[in-house]
C-alpha cells in the first residue's frame, strides 16, 4: 500500500508576536516535513477575536519569512473557514453526537468544570454546543516523541465545547476540521498541546475522519532544569537576527550544533538544517537548553 504523502503544518494563533516557544514548533514541524520530503503548511488560527491582537497575523507571517520558513501552499485563515466548522457541528448534532448546552461555568463549578450532564440554572440566549463524551471514553495514542499517552476523556475532560456560548468556534473543533480538510498527515507542535490530543482524536472518530500521526516537541527548559519562565519563553524572537535564533532552536531540538557552523545566511542554514536533521536526536523528555536564548 503506498504510504500517504507527508503533510505537516504550523498553526499559530495571532495573539501576539511569535516567541521562542512558537518558533520551536515552527522550525521543528518544518524540519520534520523537510526530512520526510513532505509539504509544510501554515494556518492562521484566528477564530478567537477577543484574544487576537490586530496586526499579529501579518507580523507572524513576516517573522516566518524572515526565518526563511515558507509554506508550500497559500496560507489558510480559520476566520474564512466558518462554513466547514458549521457543517461539522451540524453533522454531529444531527447524529446525536453533539448537543446544545446552557450550562455556565458557575453551573459546572460543583463538578470541577467537568460536564457530564446539563445542570443549567437558566437558559442562555445562545447555547454552546458540546461533544457528547460517552462513559469509558479512554483514548490512547502513540506520540512519536512522548510515547504512549492515555486520557480518560470522560472523567478528565468531560463533554467538551465545540461552539462557545459567545458564538465563537472552539479550537478543538476548528483544528480537527482543518487538519482533516487539509489532509494533514503529521501534527508536530508544542508539548503544551499534548493534553488536547485525546479530545481531538475523539472528535476525529466522531466525525469519521482519519487521525494523523502526532509528535509533541520538547518543552523548553532552562539550564537549571526548570521550565523556561513565561517571560523568557514568551519573548518575541528578533527578526533582524534570525541566525542566532535558528541556531538556538536547533540546539533546543537536540541537534548537532556543528551542522550549522559554516552557515552564513538563512537560506544556507536551512539547507544544512534540512540535510542534517536527525529526528532520533529529539529528546523524549523535556530538553534542557544550555545557554541563554538569543536576546
Ligand atoms: N493555534 C494553536 C496555538 O497557537 C496551535 C494549534 C495546533 O498546533 O494544533 O497554540
């Protein structure tokens, strides 16, 4: 059987400039796609206007360009794909796999925010839509780096939101619909999203779409072995000095620094990086990064 063509992606939310953590996901997903001779796409996840910063999407794309990370297809914007999310949620509602829900956060506080049945104290003008998560919904998957991951989605997450009560589509629905529609075969992203993956697999099963392969990149750790402070990890990368940042990210991905020593331009560095990338050097556990990130 011919194997599916490799299609990876980087999917930033335009909530601010790209920082070291997001650039690790961008560079890591690009490297794995290049290594597999596959395609690498960029999708702007702009479905949450209250959290968006005007101009951030353009800035993120300009940063990717400055780092030489070019998408192989036109950039997609989730804000232009509502019809797809609408169709998916309608399908789930018709099939009884999703339901309208009037519960508020306060209603669910008594059960640690986990929805198992509706306990709404009053009707909302516009209800949310949740996926029905059946009892015993245990999801297990093999992450290419983090290993076997298991989550009891019913007990740990509960019926989760697909359309928010404020009328915006939830990340979980949009990401699953888009990964399927764009035929993404490999999802490579930050370790902070590992906990979302079982929900996404459950949703893929409900929608009858394929489950891609997953690889969650290592968390960035400081030399002291602790997670990089929020402020450090959230530091915007300097688009005027892409080479030191790319070298730093390369080391954070466990790669041999010598591979990039001779590079004098971004294009040159990326060529060496694509040719010399060794997925087996990625750390299973969180990676301790020597030296401080480039300022
Ligand atoms: N848009 C999400 C974020 O920026 C990432 C989505 C994904 O890679 O699945 O956190």
